[in-house]
C-alpha cells in the first residue's frame, strides 16, 4: 500500500511539474506576441455598444505585449498608507459646468496641452506628477515652468519605487514636496526630436541621478521648484471635478487592458483583452458625448501618434478601470521662486 501511495505521489508531482511548464510556456508566448491584434480591433469596432473606436496606433506597431507591459509603471497607493495621506474633498453642491477643458479654462498655460513621450521607460508615475505640478504653477502663479521628469525619475530612488520599472504616484508628490524638481531646461528628458532619454529604447536602465544642470545652465539647487503639499482626492466624481476646476490638472492611475492600446477615439471602457498593468496620466477635463455618455478627458504621454492626437476619454462616474480610485495632487509652492503674484488689491513681488 505504501508503495502504491509513493507511486501515486510521484506521478502527481510529475503532472504538476509538466503543467507548470505548460503555463510558463504559454505565458512566455503571450509576452512575446504582438501587442496590436486585428481580432481586438474587429471586436471593438463590431460592437455597437462599445462607445469607442479601435485602430492600429503607430506608437505600438512593433511592440510585443511584454514590451508594452514595461511602460505600465504605476503602482497603487498601499492600503496601509492611505490613512496617513491627507484626503481632500470639496463642498457640495458646487456650480460645476457640464463640460470642462483645462486647456480652454487656462489658455495661457501652454504646458496643459503639451503631449509628451515617456518612451520605453515605465515612468508614467513621474510624468503624471510633474506635468500636473507644471500646470498648477501656471494656473496659480501665472508662470510657465516646464519641470523635469528626469529629476524625479532618476533621483527619487526607493522613496518612489524603481525608476523605469515603476513607481507610486503619491510618493512622487511627496518627493516634489521634500526635494522639488529642477526645470526641464536644467535636466531634460526630451530633445527637439522627442524622447532623448535612454529609456526611449528598450533594454536601458533607469538613468543615474547626476544633480547637475546640463550645458552650463543655472545651478541645480537654484532650478528647484516645489509642491506645497501632497494629497489624495476623495474617490467621488463631484470631488474630482471640483478639484480639477478649482486647482488645475491632477494625476490619476488606472488599470490597463489589451484593448486600451488600440484606442483611437470615443469614450473608452474595457471590452476585451487581458489585464496588463497600471498606468498614470494627467486628468484635464470632463464632458458628455453626443451619445449621452459621461467622460473624463485625459492627456497621455505616448506622443501624438497614439489615441486621439495623444488624448483619450474614459467613462466617468462608474470608476471605470479604477480611474476614480487613486487621484493625487498637490499645490505649487513659492519656495525658491521670485514671481509677480496678484491679489484682489494689487500686485506684489513674492520671493521665498
């Protein structure tokens, strides 16, 4: 009897080992397969209830699923940390417009409508934070200050996460409060052709933190700009709208599925495909489609060859793909700045 049990255990272990190899092989095959699939495009465009159109985005025409997963670097705020982070809500009811676009609300702020390119680095968590803070400097201080994603990406280290291998948005905002970031001119991620960062090509590591401006630009410390605070916005549609309306763009993170890579236009909601990772972007507005579907308007950082000229809309009010679950932001600080600030009485110089 003991011999029988021993033999049975052996065959069971052999079966489990074989099954593990099959699963591993299948997973490897999936990662190496082409990201863009005609079957996904046909499924979306053949579904009259989808509410959006799919297509072949040039940005990802040669990417595998595995390479695409590497740029999805947003990690959720840990549950154990949520209670320690200030939570912002706004008085209700507020007289909010039915449609809002930060580009139109603050037309003098050129950074709001700028579509960037994170390349093949999983730095979306850094882009969403730095872009939103840049916009808020213009919204609140009427000054255009393109800030450096590279500073945050390279120098935040374990405080934020793992650089090009991902990070947590709220930790990025904490870095902006404690250490600030220099200007894009001081420490560029881009050149005139687009993405010049090593992470723009697959297989490169997170850049080293140099803490020195390029091309004899101003001193590193003099180029630093700071956030005054870092907070979460209550996961409520009206609170998120009010925060955006009053204070400017915010950073949001959401779940990405295979079909999202194929987005071209309309109001996105997940229809088909596997979960691939988390992504962080900049929320700049809201509205309602001609079909009566409420949406959020967002600026992505996959350049203008992706989506609707670099932008996308996603269903609003139902926490589609977790879009309303992890909204983070902070106010700009006057620390280290000399600008003109206007109040209700008169303009006065502020230096801090």
